[in-house]
C-alpha cells in the first residue's frame, strides 16, 4: 500500500461526502479517491464538489482501491457486498464499514473472504469536520492499516478506538445518537426562553452561543464537567435554583434510561440485521 492509498467509497451519501471533503482538505490527492453511487446526480455533485473520480460500478471501484469504505445503509449492505465478493477476493483491500449495527463477523461472511476489517461509528457533526468517531479493529489488522483507518476518520474530527466490539453498542447510544440529545436540550431551552417573553431570534441565538461556549470550555479546560458546573453555580443564586430543579426532576436518571434504551435498541438492531 502506498503512502497515499487509493480509497474507494461505496456509497456517496452525506457521511461519505463529509469524509471525502475532510480527506481532500487534509491533503489527500483527489485522484486517490473514488466514489460510487447509483444516483447519477449524486455522483455528479460529489465529483464537482471535491474533484474526485466517481463510478457507477462498485466492483470496478474495489478493484482500483487499497482501502474500501462501505458507506451504504445497513439494510442494503448485504446485497451490495454480494456483488463485491469476486473483487474483494482479488484485491484484498482494507475494509472500513460505517454501517451502523453490522458486526464484523457478518461483514466477513458477506465478503466471502477474510479481509483486514475496521468497523467505525462516526456521528453527524462529521459533516462539518467536528465529528466523534469510534473504531474497532478486527483481529489481524496491522499497525499501518490501523493508521490508514484512523487517518480517514480523523479527517472529520476526533477518533477513539475500543478493544471489544460489544462496546460499539454503547458508542452508538452515547456519541452516535448523542447530537440529537443536545438538539433536544436546545429545543427545550428555546421553548422556556420564549415562554419567559424573549423573542424567537434572540432565544435561538442565545441558546446556540451558550451551547457552543459551554462545549468549548469543557474541551479546553483541565477541569471535568462537574467541576465546571460547580464553578458557575453560586450558593443561593439563580443557577443553583435551576440545577436543583433539574436534579429534583431526575435528569440524571432520565439520561441514563434514555442512553440505555438506545444501547438496547442497537443490540436488537444488530441481531435483526444479522438474521436477514
């Protein structure tokens, strides 16, 4: 494999497009990137936006690639991979799957051959290069292959690895679904602000800037979130009254129940997809 491997994206949807944009911005030669999609308009859009080559034939793309990123919906991945078996056996690329819920043993079965394999779970902020991606390496991956996989996902944000594949269900529940939790909190804050008489635009801007500021403080400070919270919670003040109301309402327990429910659904979906 060369210093800049040829990377083929099977599927050119939003997440694939985000990864391609991040790679090109990070210095990857667009000539080293291929993307396939059945939608001609989508292929034209990706080619025009990023200067990469696009194809309609998945197998042809695999035969040209050192790394193959599976970026199609989980429900159609088995069918897509059935058409790639010969090309995968011939080329033996590093295979990276970003299809939620599809375990590595299934991917190997569907591939029809024992390939170097990484399972990845990015989240939607990857579309603005602010994602959080977690990777799991199947047995037999080399250090260089790990580096290639990490380089691709790091182009759209931070990357972490887990040692056990079962942890991917917790990752799905925490960071995969996590942006929606924060969006819901933003909705609730905006609703409360409007109920107190603030106009819609002011409430919206204050909510977003407060979320951004809090996230940046948490990222840049050495202190953990609990300590940061204590620093802005003056005894007898307005913040203390609000925090106590949230605590009395069972906010922590509610989040634990919600994230556990997402985890359990991830396990359930993995089982269902494996039975199809």
